[in-house]
């Protein structure tokens, strides 16, 4: 059993890691406290900064929420830009502007997916302050969304949104390496909004957090051909419903379940999150169609795939989330105006 499985199965043997967990928890708290006390400086951007992050390792559904925020804020007259670490990216320079012509190796899979879906201005860098400064210098964006970075305290934030995987929850509720948490669950007291992906907040969160928590579901969209770009709905699918399904995401079973709900019989091939594919890994001994996630598809530009599709998904937020977000954003803008 791998470490991640042990976290979510709450295996008893993990207690041997308790001394390391306590050290990690102490170091995380000490680092945060140094920023809060001003012993380490945070940079304040001249525009609102919305951080979308999580307190656990692995995927929770941040990217679909970032895409939702981009579209929602544009509808309300904002010109959002995005910054991201660019996990596993190897850009030619840093900070690096991601474009639709970038490769997943240069940009990272999630930043490239976001840019290709929304055409947003997006900069990657492990130094999110440097990314934000370049974004402001070279674009006319008036709001920054930080994709991940909840623990990147060098960048001051206006609004914090924590995303929780509603299926896996917090595992054994311990911090690394005994459990999956980057910070203890109590960190949620300080965030502004909580989004629970795939479940009702009350099934995952303690009662003290549910007042600022909202559910999010991922709604399947079109199936898009990697070869032609043609799109069709699941109802329009005329080939065999037996398909190969490929997923290199935090929770591959969720993707398989989605395909099953759409009427497919997926043969799931799991890969580690953010995995970069070779051609032989996507070659199977059958003639079945291949369906993958949108995040996987951006990593396949270099592979000729004739019968491969990706499934778009769109975040659907519980009623009330947009209102709460708008109130928080309005409060920040009003306070900033008074301070000038």
C-alpha cells in the first residue's frame, strides 16, 4: 500500500511518522507566524489578489474553479490575469508567459489547459511575487487569480478560497508525512471561502466551517477530438461505448465514474498526477476509442492519436457563492479606495 492510500484508509502504522508530522506542523505554523508578525515581508499588489488553493496535497479541483472565476469576473467587467507555480514546468525563462503555443513541458499541464480554454494572460514562476509583477507590467489586468499558492505567504492576498475534495476529504486529518495535509484543518478558520468539490459541505466539514462553504460539481461538457478538434456530446457518440480511459489526475476514479454516468464502459488506465506521456503508453492492444481528461490532452501534442478524445468539464457553483465572492471583492475595493 502506497503512502497516499494509507492516508485515506487511515492506516494505523502511520503513527510511526508522528514525530516528523509534529515537526512539519510546527515549522508550517512558525513560517506563517513570521509573515503575520512582519518578520518576513509580503508584497501587496495594487490590484485584488484571489488565491485558489488547498490544505492537502494532490488534486482537489482548483483548475476548473479558476476557469469559472476567469469567466465570472470577465462578465462583471474585470480583466483578470492568472499566476501559477507551473508544477513540473521547465520554461525557457522565468517568470514565463504561457501562450496557447506553449508546450506542457514548458508551461505545466494545468496552466496550459487554462490558457487554451480561456486565452487568459497567465505567468508561471515558483516566485509568485515575480509572476504577479510581470503580469502587471505587461498586461492591463486589474485582478490577479493565483492558481494554488495558499501557503505562498510572500504574496499578500485579498481573498483566500480553499478547495476541498469532497470525496476524499482530509484523510486521517494529519499533516505531512503522516497524513495528506499541508496545514492543519484549523487553517480553514482563516480563509474567506471554502469550496467542496463533489459533496455537500456538511458531509466533509466540521460545523464551524460550513457557514462560508459552498459545493461545486463538475459538469461534463463536450467530447473533443484530439485529431480534428470536432466536438460532440455523449448522446451523439456512435462508436462503441467500451472505451479506454486515461487519467493522470489527483483522483482518476472520479473521471472513470463520470464516463460511466455518461453511458460509457471505461477501461481505466491510471497514471501519476501530472504525468507526461510517451506514445507507447497510449497504445493499447485493441481498437477502442481513447478518452482522456482535458488536462491530459494538452500533454499529447507530440503524439499522433487518431481515435482519441478529451472530455471538457465545467465547474458549477452552489447558489450564493458568486454573491459572497462579490461582497468580499467589493469590501476589498472599498477599503483600498479609502486607504488611497
